[in-house]
């Protein structure tokens, strides 16, 4: 059975190329799909997906399952590579800022929930969203669209976007807080 | 550190998805570095992205495994971390900082070079009890307090707090009478400063 944590650990331990190939086959098409959902062209999405999985290879030893699930960690790397690619002409250092926060942000000692728990809760909460709420969350998160852009995209009033997103986020928040 | 003021959800979502202007993102990052709660919320927003990654329809890759690139990667040594300056937010490390320049009595500012940002980013250090120049702006003025505190009509902002001011605000911050204040600021749009100190500051904030 596919277990991303085991594969990443194998890469970190011994540079296991078979493990990398399996991880690549699973995640690269998903990263590509996610970026295309976010409006990237197929070529750009492919390039960023490649870069993302190469970063996974390079950073495998830094992966900490207690801090984030594999999917969340890889989504984070994909965001950073997307920033690098989108802003490479202006010599942006923003992805380094994210990496500093992710790598060095101390795990608060009193944070009792594990990343696995957090992900389970996020997953559960997301399935409870209405289709409308899910779409707004998807647009806000995938495409990083501003409220105004989401409103234009869905052809609904700005106020509706704001209230749907606020409702969706507070719904997610309350689900997450149940278990804290 | 007890934090009273945090970024809005919309701001944190924009930060988590990497779509904020780089200067504004840097000020948010300096706050997140200091605030456990915002760090936790940002992680939740990243977990949502992880969940979206799991649910998305995969799109087949055109090329196969990047075996050739892998070989190249193995030959690259790990990058060295730049030196750390004491008392500086870690997130500022990738950026070049200008020298501290006095811009008035017991006020100094230091430019943060953020290539490609639409905002102007700088650190500001003010002595105890100083009233910062009254000002209005046409864009955002986001501030993370790094040390000390200031106070204005919306409350007291101490180390770690995030001040998310927009064009609606028109305020006159007063610096803590004992501790003074050091903060990191990103501004978009025009700043309209008033008073003698404002006139001194004006050419500097415009860069």
C-alpha cells in the first residue's frame, strides 16, 4: 500500500531511487493537477511539479511527520517552487522566508495535536462543507484569489463570497478546535 | 509574549498560499515567527492545501522521472546558512539591510531591500515616549512590532503584535514611555505625513 511517510523516510535514509520513483508517480501528477486548477498552464505546472519533487528528494531528511503530513509538506514545497518560478526574474527571496519559518518555527511544546490528527480533522471538516462553500475555499486556496477575483470568477456578489468563505473557515476552525 | 493583535483570516490565507506582495508577506512572516497562534492557523491553512492536493484530479506528466536532474542534484553541496544578526527576525536573513539612519530626534530607520515588492519595507526604531508623526495613507501599512510597544486609537501593540492598517486609518501612534519601540513596516501606496516630523520623514518613506 502507498505510504508516503515510508517512502520519504527511505529517501532520507539511503537515497532510495525506487522509493522516489513511486513518490514521484503519485505526487507529481497531483501537484501538476493542483497547479492547473489554480490557472497555471500545463507546461508551467509540469515544470513546477518536477521542481517540487526534486525538492522532496533534496529535503527528505528534513521531513518531520510530527509537524505536517506528507501531502501538506509537499503542497508547501509546491507553493515555494511556484513562487520561485513565478518571481525568478525579480530575484525574489520569498520562498526562503517560508523555508525559514517552516524549518525553524519551533514546535510549540503545548501543541498537543499531531499533524496526522490535524489533517484528519481538516479532511473531516472539508467533507462537511456545502458544495458552494467548498468551491469558494478551493478558489481562495488553490488560486490564491482575492475575494473580488472569486466573486468575478463565480459571478456572485462580493458580499456572498466573503460570507461563504467566512462561514467555511469558521466551520473548519470549529472542527479543528473540537479536538484541541 | 502575549499577543493581542493578529492578521485577519484573509491575510493569513493569502500568506499561506503565497500570493501576497513580498514586502507585506515579510511583515506577516515576522509576526508569525513571534506568534504561536498565527503559526498554528497558518499550518491549518497549509493542511487545507494538503487536503486539496489529495483530492485533486491528477494530470499525467509529459516527461518521465527526472533521472538526469537527480544525478545533477547529487553533485550539489547543501547551501550554507547566512550569518545570523542578533535580535533580528530570522525571516529577514535573506534580505540586504541598509544602515540605521537617524531621521529625527531618537528616531531611526533602516531600509530592507525587497526586490520586486510593490511595497516599501523598513525597520523603524523610536525612543521612549515619542509620538510618531500623524499620517494617513492611500494603501496598506502593515507593521509587526519586534520590541517595545506603541499605542494608538485601536489599542496597544507590543512585541509580536501585527497592525493591519488600511487606507481608512488615520492615526498617531505613541511609543511606549519606557521600552521604546522597534518595528518592521511594509507600506503600499502613498503616505501622507503631517507635522514637522512628517516633513522630515516624507522623503525617506518614499525612498
